[in-house]
C-alpha cells in the first residue's frame, strides 16, 4: 500500500490560531491525520474512510524489544471505539465498526506509522512495535467538561496556551523534524505547571 504525505490547515477554535496538520492518504482512500497532541505524550490520530471517521489515541515510548531499541506505540482502540459509539449513539446513519474494520484499522496504523517521514525523532528511532491497551481513557470527557460555560472547569488542552503547545508539536511533524518524545512530554509538563500557577479563583483544573 502506498501512502502519500500532505498537510491540511484547520482553525484551532481559538480566534486567529490555525494549525497545519500532517496527513497520510493511502491508495484506497484511507486518510490518517495527526489531529491532536495532549498531555501525557498522547497523540490523537483522525482515521477516515468512506464509511466512518474515528479518533484513535496513541502513546509513544522509547524502549528495547529483544535486541531492538526504538519506539513502542500503544493504541487504545477499545476506548476509542467506546467513545465513537458514545458520541454517535443518536445518529441513525452511524456506521457499525466490525471486526474486519478493526483489523484494517490496526494494519493501516502499523503501516502508516512505520513509514511516516518525520513522525518520530531520529534519536528515538523508528516504530518497532504497535501494542494495544484496553485501558479506558477520559481525555475527551475532560475536553467536553471544559467547554461547559456554566462551570469553571479548565483543561490545558482547551486553553490558548495548550493550543500553542499543540500547534508547535504538530507543525514540527509537518516540517519533518518531530520533537523527541521526552521533549514533547516536557513541553506539556511546563505548560500545565504554568497554567496551574496562574489560575485564580474557585476553578477546577482537569
């Protein structure tokens, strides 16, 4: 399968800030976009086919597997499918993602990340394993809570500071010079600490 690299400019939701997102498109029409970066070295990939569009959550970690050292990517497909069903439960046109679809998703992600130019920093190495986790993630619930204007919930990923960090991380991939995983983690840690220090009043930081 051939993957073609491109980029797409999308408004961030904060006035005046747009983000250029790297994309890969296969010869069968499948599109994979690096849509988000969030604290904890989580990346959100938007996986799109004619039938459906699904946000896929991954983490990255440098480690050794046997004699090989490189990046182990963990895919949280169980949690992402649960979120897909949750947000589309009232949509009569919702596509039911089956076992064959799941096999193709995993295969596509493995092939795409194995050959995506600039997705990993050279010092971290190439992807040597795609693992799966059944852990339940709640990043999207935090995002929704932070969007509720009636409550004083704040999530770093929904703030202008968070968008600027995310933009920096994502656009480095577009340029083919991704941050090291440790650097990406540090960027979010520093931003989160700064935001917590500056928060005042009766607020809840998610």
